[in-house]
C-alpha cells in the first residue's frame, strides 16, 4: 500500500481526461494524463480527489486527479476479472503455431476460461495507479534489455527484425536453447542451441535461464549469459517473451524496458493485414500470412486479456496498425529511453 510520508510516484494505468469527467469539481484544477505517465502525488488527503503533477514536465503544476478509491469504484470489475491460469498453457511468443491452426483453438480456449472465471471470481480490482520508484543507471548502460510482448501475429518479430536491420551495431538478439530436434533447414547456434533434456534441466537448476518455458512437450529458453554477451558488446538486447515471463526477467540486475505491441481496431487490422507481406512472424517459411476474420478476433481478444492481466508491467504500448509507423514509433521510443536519466520501476 502507498504510504503518505515520502515522495510518492505512480504510473497511471488508465487514460484520464477531465473534460470527459462529469464528476470533476473543477476542470481547470484537474490534471489530464495518459496511461503510462508518471505522476508525482502531492496530496492524498482527500479520499476522492488526489493532487498530483506530471513528473517529467517541469512546467507542470499540481492539480486534481481521481483517487485510487474513486477510480476503482468507477470501473467495471468484470472487465478485469482474470485468472492467472488463463495463460499457463499459452506458448510464449508462439510464433509458428498459427500455420497449423493451433493458435485459434487455444485462443478460444483462453477466452472460454476467461468467461468462466469471470463468473466464478467476484471482482479483482481494476488497474488504477502503480507505485513506481526512480531508477538511475550508468549513462553508458541505459536500457540495455528491451522486452517485446504481444499476441501472436501482431508483428513483434517483424518489429524486432526491422530494428536489427536498421542498426545492426546497436541492437542484438540471443540464440535460444531448445530440447526439440533440429529441423533440416536449421543450424546449431543460429536458430537455436539444440541441447538434451538433461542438460536443459541442469541449466534450469543452475539458474542459467533468464526465462524458459515448455511448448509442445519441449523446453525452450534464453540463457542469462547470452543476454550478458549481447549487452557486453554495447548492444541493446531484444527479447520477446510471453507477458507471464516479464516478472521473471525482472531481477536486481535486469530492469528491462517492456514494450507491448497491440493490434489496432479490427477495421484497421482488415485493411492492413489482408494483403500484408511483411507481417508474418515467420517470414522465411511463410512469407505471406493470410489472416482470417477469426484470427483478427482472437488476436484482439488475446491482446485485451494480456493487457488486463499484465498491463501494469508494460512501460510502453505501441499500436501496430501500419507496420512502418509502429516501427518508427518504437525506434523513437527506444532512443528516447536510452537518453533518459531515469527509468521508473515498480516499487514492489
Ligand atoms: P519452434 O519449435 O517452432 O521453433 O518454436 C515453437 C515455439 O517455441 C515458439 O513459438 C515459442 O513459443 C517457443 N519459444 C521459442 N524460443 C523460446 C524461448 O527462448 N523461450 C520460450 N519461453 N519459448 C520459446
């Protein structure tokens, strides 16, 4: 819980526009903000209206914002009723499953279990504000680990690919480990490090993986050393994981910057994805991905579920309608955070 006797910073987990809030006592005394903004709380004395100012903006003055209590009362709890088990069987990144038509089925499964759990568990509190603390690091070593998350097909791998091509000296990726058989066109040390189950399990016990998971009966994981090696070259290490793994990646050593890639409205998905040539998450094997209407619905539903369950862990949300625009926005954001002195990390 937040305490009131120290300098308190929060990250807003919702958009707030006082012009659209009929309950605000005085619009001119209010502060508007976007989800993800960092606010300094000046006063929590009133139960309904707190006072806060934007931290980053020196011109910003303090004003009213809805208190946590008020915002919790306003939001519909059902939207945020989510069970942790929802994602347990959700393969991280699952970049290839769509070709085999598996994605749709487990996406529907997830949706079913969500509807089910919504009825069972009364109300989980909606996200409002999360307490954050400033974290300063050596200027030479800023934001060296960037985690990209998003539902399958949204374009996480394509964005990663574009970053790597755009500045190969600046960005790097790791080669993951797996226990599955090597496929004919793959090479050891390029696509994966192919290892035995015994070795993999030994490495788990030795804490050698920054994250790992199981998919289709095989282990997959990224080694801590591999991430170190990329960063030791002075590169930003790009990692894509399922959002359920973000917490594991967060350690005293790694403070990743987490970017959530979100699909746009369904109309825009239809416009931008039908004939898209570069959206495929697996373009070597499947250069043109044809999406069905159901794929769009699944993607949006999964994105919503991810955002509801893990949204408080995202530092930045990028909507990938037009891939060129999304790429430019991502690149600009990464440049901005590398220059920033402070990173805001969760207080707990
Ligand atoms: P494939 O066996 O077709 O190369 O990959 C299948 C799936 O393995 C991917 O879609 C992804 O879900 C998972 N995978 C690949 N690399 C990693 C990794 O480093 N960590 C985790 N947790 N899963 C991975």
